[in-house]
């Protein structure tokens, strides 16, 4: 709708400053011609909006102009309260800040939207960590977060899996990622990824660093996860799966045989890891290749039969 688009243009310029017509069009997924018409409509409505020509030109609002208009829909108000996860905010040292922000937002909402937002807290609760994993001890998380925000260098003693296990590192922290209840700091030079709970000692410094202007944290994390899985699952198993059984890592499935079983190829980390994983699937899986894994499974099952036969 045009009215919603006008509000979006106003809020984009208010929060981001100067933007070109092309940038606005890309953000709103409309044509540049549509942006021109919308800007004219805003000007006619009395919004102090100016356009500058030239290479560094674009549209901007008069300095100091602010609007209280948000255009929040019920769904958007609910999403804002749902996004404010209290657990991670508290770990970052922002629990009270988040609570205060939500209180102010709630007070500013119309009664109808306030009711929608209140319904969220009573019906949805976000709990990131897994069931069987104890919470990581991350005493240095607030300090890391502060360094990320202020662009300060960190000097840490870090425990890694390879020898020597305890190493000294100078970090230029670009960003923090919360993955499955575990915090990671992405830091230069590199960049590289470090688990915050594996930081044994930390010293802050007054040394500043310049975060690469083209660094995209979400894009980096997507690539990191893809590369991690590529490194993790270097081997492959050929298996048969019982009727109706699927596997999340299967790269291909064959046609079902007369009994409904299908062959599938599954990436595996190692024979030892796959042994435990496939044993947990019981009679829903049969390993055909590699021979070593099939033999290990047969030997383990034989030992179990002998142990429980009596």
C-alpha cells in the first residue's frame, strides 16, 4: 500500500540519513519512478525532505526533524517483543536495558497493539540451549561484547583442541554470534571464530582497530557453517533405510525395493562417530559401506547379543 510505503521511506531516511532514489527503490522493492512519486507526495504533505544532486547526492530530511509515527502493525509489534530474548540479553549484560526498552515501547503503543504485544510474553518463550547441554560458563562475554561495540583490541589466553592447547591471541572482535546456546566471537585478523567459553583470561586495551567496512557478519557465518560441515563430514556411508525412515544428512536416495527399504548416501565424520549414531537408529538402518563400519557394527551387535543372551 502507498501509505505504508510512504511511512517506510520516512523511517528509512530518519534512521539511515541520506539515501538515493535507487537505494530506496531497492529497499522497498519498487521502481525508481515510484520512489520519485512517493517523495513528491511526502513533500506535498509538508515533510521537510530535500534532494541533493551529484555523485554524493540523495534524499535527506531536514536536520533535527523527527517523527513519532512508526506505522507498526499488530504482527510487527508482536515480532519486536518476540525478538527481545531475555536470556541472551542478560548474558551480554543488557538484561535491564532490554526490560527498560520493552517497557518504553509498550507504553508508546496504542492499546490494541499493546494487547497483542502482551499476548506474546504469555504464549511464547525463547530458550536457546539444547536439552542435554549445560549452559556454558562465559564470564568474559560482557567484556567481549563491549570490545565489539567500541572497536577495542582484546588480548586473551585461549584454549583450543589442538596442541599446544593454551595459546595467547590478539583479537580484533568484529561481532558476536549465538548458536545453539553457545556464544562465538568472530575476530580479525582473518577473520577467525573463537568460542567465548574457551577464553581463559582476558585483558582489555585502549588500542582501537578499524572494522573492515565490507565485513558482513551474517554472510561470514553462513560461509563458516558451510565450510565447517564440509570439513566435518569428510567420509561417506552407503546405507539402507527402513520404510518411511529418512535422514537429515542424506545426499541422495535410491528407489524403494519390494520391502520398502531405500538406499541412501550419508556423509559421516568418522567411523567411530558413525558407529554410535547408527547404533542409536536400531533396526531402522543397515550399513552397506564402508566395510570397516559394517564390520564394527556387526561386532558390537554380536557383543551385545552375547552380553544379554543370558
